[in-house]
């Protein structure tokens, strides 16, 4: 009796049918409101369900905020004004004015005049070496003529035999002329003066030959290729090569002396034919387009 009452007091549970497998798959693949699925891939019923990603675990705001931050950084860099590679329009101050712009033409004209004087002193120093050698030869010739004259006088006895003194007089005159020329050239100290002028050309000419194009670029933002620029570059190169010959010249190498003279002659020719006329034209434009200081 107790067993019947106990069983009778129980309520039998209502059996529940299991949900269809397709319905379970659809619910498993349907994205949650917080998931990130811009392409709607989770709605595809044929897709294989996967585990939640890190982005789904942390929410959709994480990738969205990261993308917006990257886009904002890119736009800020792209929209930022690009700093110019050089400045102009007075930003260089004194270095862009007429005073600085006139340094190049003034000193280059000084170098041209210095080159002419250096050529004169170089020729004078070379002439001193040549005259010194000629003087030594003339003195030897005079000694020979004098010995011959004395021998002729002694052979003539009482002087009845005519003695030609013209050769002796001519040789003596040549020695006197060469002696005077050598003395004059030595007084000029042309060797030291020529060396000093060459040093000045290298110390002033090369730096301010470079300063000219730099100043032009500072004022105009560009260079102007042409005869003046090309001839100026050639002059600087010739200065350097001519200076490189000096150590060999000091050792008495004649080929170095000839090369030195030839290079400097070409340099002066380029200066006179190209640099001076084109430089004066450029200088007039600089004066028109610049102001003091």
C-alpha cells in the first residue's frame, strides 16, 4: 500500500522531443549581437561552426577602434604639410642678399687678375732660370774668346799681324747684358711671389667658385647650366691639376713645368672668353633682383 501511494503521488514528466539537428546548427552559427560579421558569413547554414575568435571574445569595438585609429594616423600624415627641402624668399637673411651675392663675382674677378699676374711672375721666374744658364754659357764662351785673343796677340809679336777683337767685344757685351737681366730678375723675387699667388688662387678661387652655385641655389631654388657654370667647373679642375704638378717641378722635371704652364694658359683663356663676359651679365641680373644687405 505504501508503494502504491508513493508511486501514485509522483507526477510523470512530460517527454520532450529533441530539437532537429539542422535547427541546432542554425542557432549555433547565428552571430550574437556583439559579434563582428560584416560579410554575413555566419548565416551560411552549410558552414562548419568554429570556435569564437579573439575579436569576438573582446567585442566588435576592438577591431573597429583599431582600424579607425590606423586610418586617422594615415590621414594625419598624408595631410601634414611637407617641409621644403630648402628655404628662399629671405629666409637665409644676409646670405641671400646682395652683399653675399656679390662676393662670388668680386672675388672671381680678383682671381682672374691674380691669374694674369701669376702668369707674369711664373714667366719671370722661368726666365731667371734660363738667363742664369745662358749667363754661365756666355761666360765660358767669353773665356774661350779671350784666350784665343791673347794667343793671337802673343803670336803677332810686335803687333804687325792684325788681331780681330770684334769676337771678344761681342762676347763681353753678351755677358754684360745677361748679368744685368739676371740681377733685375733676382730683385723681383718672382719665385716666392709666384708661389704666393698660386696659394691665393687655391685658397680663394676654389671655395668661392663653389660658393657661387650655392648662393644661386639659395636665391633661385635652382641652378642655370650653361657656359659660365661649365667653364667655371673646368677652371677649378685645371687649378687643382696645375697645383699637383708643383712637387715634380721642384724636382726639376721639365714635363711637369710644361704641363703646369699649359694648364694655366688654358685656364686664363677660359676665364677671359667665357667667365668674364657671362659673369658680368649674371652680375647685372643679381644687382637687379637683390637688395642690400
